[in-house]
C-alpha cells in the first residue's frame, strides 16, 4: 500500500495475477507494468528520488501522526429522539403553577372577605342592639315604649346576626337557627320567652321588677349569643 505523505514521485510495483489455463492445463501469471505517481502538493521529503512501496524503502516514508487514529471508546452519545421541552413534565408544571396560585389567591381572598363581612354584620348587630337597649333602659318606667325598644333590640340583633329577612322571621325560624348554631337550650327558650313578653306586655300589666328583669336578661342574652356565634 502506498500512502504519499510528501510531494514527489512514487512508484507502484507491478501487480501479479495468477490463473489456471484449462486449455494448456497449467497456471499462468500476468504481470502489470510499474505505475509512477507524481504528487505535486505536500511537504518536501527528507530524501530525493523515486520512492517505491518495496520493503527496503518503507523506512523512508514518514506518516503524519494524525493520519490514523484509534477509535474513541468514550464517546458521549445522545438520544436521536429528544423530548421537546413543550411536552416535558417541567413545562406542564410551569404552566399549571400560575393558575394554581391564582386559584389559591382567589380562595384566600373570598375567605377573608367572608370573614370581614361576618365581622361587620356582627358589629352592626351589636351597635343596633345597644342602641335599642339604651332606649329601653331610658323608658323602664314607660312599659309600652320599653317593650317596643326591647323587641327591636332582640329582633334586629337576630336578623343581622343570622342574615335573615323580616319576611322569613318567625318564632319557629328563630328556634331553628339558634339550635343549628348550637346555642344552649336554656338560652333558646329565654330568647323566645322575651319575644313573647314584648308581645304580651302591651296588653297585660307588668311590674317594675318584671320590666327590669326582662331588660337584664336581654342584655345578658345578646352578649352570650354574640360570644358563641363569631
């Protein structure tokens, strides 16, 4: 094999082809003629003259150190079928995270708003109840005005506290809502009794002690219900 590394003339030795001649019943050899190659480009050789590929001249041929290399056994191979980022788990995680955060924010905001609304209703109920209780207290000696103010204090407190309309209000509804909110049975009965006292007091006589007792019971009842229902 002739591998020219330098410019110059190179001779390829004749090729010998052996074959069997069936007519003459013997082997024959065919010899090609010498082939001379003239390499025009490349570095100059350290020797001159014609170079052949015979063994005696093989030492005069200097191979480039980069001519032949060993196979790289530490190649880093990657998959031909790569997973696109748009179909990866990371992609779906990044896409869904903002929506999840928005959902949590909306949910948290609604809970805060609901809590604030409930707190506002509770404060309004207390303010209105105190207003009517103050009017009732000023009219302890005026039975009719007293029980009108006391009834307003109890009814308006209940309506605001439980977010109920006047058209829905009845003794059965009051009892039902108080029980649903786990108000003590004794307090439920006292609330209904005070409502009845306000209704009947307009048509029946009441002593000063009874009026004072109804006032004190109403103040205590409203305070206790407000504590139990935040």
